[in-house]
């Protein structure tokens, strides 16, 4: 029996060097069999129940985990909703004011006070655990839409459109509507040529000059540019009922480069303008006539000597009426560096006019259309003492 038992032990121990010894027959005293895989696993003797703190392990403060879980489950408090609602409502007010053009309202004391209230409520929400999320959203809205950003957009819009109505007094608005021009006697405007009369005289003048120069020199003509009517400012921040008239122009298709020929052309034009009631032609480009500094003349006309100038500019008017007549000659034969040709080519691209030759046009400032005369006189009655 002893031998069989020893053999049996030897069989278990063979090839198990370093392994723990096998339990004695029958197992250790007090040992319990482990239940099947489906049975519950029992904690060791003396161990606390699952979920209870164990000895030697740091544990969170009592109630922290439970409080955190409860806070996550609870909805945002009223302070968060108030901050978000206030921020969105204030943004809507700003945008409506922007669309209405109320730049002065945006920078008023009321808007600044409302902005401070929104900021205060938003900051309070950020310090609240349950209102922090909505407070952050309210902060983003406030950063995008506030007095500074929306007010800046409104100021740009007002500047681009010229609409400053909201910041002007009734007196200023009244002055802006003045129909005449400050410093000009309205009665002079009424007594001088109308827009329609200036236009008619310019067309007659051009026709007679073209006929004269064609007959004497054989020039042919092309119409250049378009008629332009630009509203005149009234000197009080608004627009008057008067306009500046710029006529269509006429130009010769042929160049005029000979000095003697230029003089002959201008002499013929001078005779025609005198027949139309204008004064003698006046040469801006001639230092002996204009009296301008030769350096200035050289910058304007390419030289201070009319014989080598690239441009001649002659002028006359029918004062006290508003018509002003110009006759210019462009000459590419006096262009040593090619700069004048470049400038003329750019002008030709804009207007289609010939590069060189004679050009005729008329300008009249502060003229009133006959169609506006009755309204002009009626409005003047609202401005006694204005000039």
C-alpha cells in the first residue's frame, strides 16, 4: 500500500519541477469546491460587498458621484434660458434698427445700457453649472451681434448711401432741400439761359463752326462723347434743382499739326463765336495771353512754347449767361517720349474720339430746366433771406 501511494505521488510530481505542491489527499481542511461556471462568484472571506470601499484604496468624497450624475441628468436652469433669450432678442433689435437705417439709435445710451444688461446676464449664466451651456451660446451670439459690430455695419451703409437723416435736425433737413446754390442769387438763375436754351445754342454753334471749317479747310467730322447732366450741390449738404450740362463733342477726323494752320483755324472759330454773342477766344496755352507760369504751362500742354506744344486749349463764354465754349487741338507730332500718345490712346478707348485733331464742346454750370422752373420758384418761397 505504501509503495502504491508513493508511486501515485511520483506520477503527479514527475516533470513538475518548480510547481507548487499538490494538495494532500482529500484537499485542504476547510476548502470549498468552486461552483460551476454559471454560479455566482463569491468574494473572499472578509472582503466587503461589491460596491463598498475597500481597505487601502482611495475613495471619492461621499456623495460626489451621486451629485454629479444627478446634475448631468437635470435640465438647464432658468438663468441659462434667460441669458440666451436676452442675447437673441437684443441681436434681433440691432438688426431691425440696422435695416431701418438708425445709426444714431445704435450708438445711443439705451442700446448701450441694454448691451450691458445682456453681458451681465450672460456672465451670470456662465458661472452656473446648469446654465453654462446656454450661457456659452448666448456669449457667441453677443460676440457676433453687438453695438460695435452692427453699429459699424450701419455706419458703413449710411456713408455709402449718404443717408444721414437720423442725425440731423429739422433745420438742417430744411437747408438740405434748398433748391438753389448757396452764394448765388436765385434771381440770376431764373434770368439766365435755361438748360434747353444752352443746349440749343451749343448745337447751333457747333453746326456753324463745322460748316465754316469744312468750307475753308475741307475737314470732316465725327461726334464724340455723350451729353452729361450732373446735379449741382446746394452748399447746405444737399442737391439743388440745378445741373451742370456737358454737351456732346465734335472732332475733326484729320490731324492739325502745322503751327500756321492752327492759328488760321482758331481765327475762323473766333469769328463764328463772336457772331453767336460770345466773347473773343482766349488761349490758355499761350503764356503771353494767359499769364500763367511757364512751368505750369509746360506740365499742362507739353511745352511753354505754342510752336512745340502737344495741346492747344482755347476758351470763351457768354457771361452773364452760363455757356462756356472750348476748342482744343491735340498734336501727336510733338510727343518726344510717347507719353502723350499713350494718354490719347487711353482716352480714345473710353470715348472713341480721334487721337489728334480739333475738338469742340460746351459746359454750362448751374442751369435750370424749363420743366422745373415753376417748382423752383415755389420752393424758394420757403427760404426767405437765403442766397
